[in-house]
C-alpha cells in the first residue's frame, strides 16, 4: 500500500508540472506573437503611431506640429521661432509710420536689402552723428542710390534736415552702417540735432 501511495503522489506532481509547463508555453507564445504583430513603440510615452505615422488622437490640423514623431509645440502653444523679426515689426507699427524713398546716401557693398542699418552724418571736421537708428533696408537701387525705409514723423523730419545739411554744407556726407546681429544688438541712440526750425516742428507735431 505504501508503494501505491508513493506512485500516486508522484503522478499528481508530474501532472501539475506538465500543466505548469503548458501555461508557460502558451504565455511565451503569446508574447512572441505580440512582439511580431503589435505596432512599433515610438519611445515617446508609449504612444503608438497610426497608419499615417501620427499618434492616435491627433487631428489633421495638428499634424504640422509633429516632426519625426516628436511634438515641436512649446508650452505656450507657439511654434519655435514663430516670433520672427518681421512679425514683431508688423505688431509694432505706429500710426504715423510710413515708407519713404530717399537718397542717395553712401551704402557699401557689404549692405544688402533686408539688412538693418544706422544712417549717419559725417562732417568735414570728422564729427559723426547718428540720424536714424536701426532701420530695415526694405529696398535699395544701386544704380540710382535710392533707398526705402520706414520712418515715423519725427524721424522723417530729422532725416530731411540731415539731407539739407548734406546738400548745403561742404564736406558733409550721409552714409549707412550695418548691424551685424540685429536680434542681439540694440538700436543706437540718436545723436544728430536738427536745426531749430525743424526741432520746433518736431515738438509741434509730437503734441
């Protein structure tokens, strides 16, 4: 009887062991199938890409916000670099700002359309004054020497005064200098002082 009990016990253990092996085998098979057929994981928080490469839940309007599966939108909802110089210019236009064509003035070969410049007045004795500060050169015609910039009313009057001095005083020249990095460099302070009549006109129109 003892022998029969021992055999019976071993048989039950064998069945449990085989059952355990069966469960492990099924589990291993399931893992292999998932590894083969499951959508690839993109490494960003466990989000899977859809058929078009965009994570689920992203609308067609939001597709441009994704590059290589990564969200390029910042915390403020703005695209990086969206606040460029041109946009800031448009937002900062004053009521009296206008585009003017003027010249000729000295513009060197290192200056091209789109650059930011100071317009300066140099006298025969070497003194040098800033007439207009950090102006975008909207257009420049090398054959005529005419330039296009935007100015406010007071800047227009100051520039006209400087051009009058250039035309009436011997040895006076007007020329432009270029900002190397306009995003980092601040506008220079105006140092040119118009004549008294123009100064009075600037004060009158500034009221």
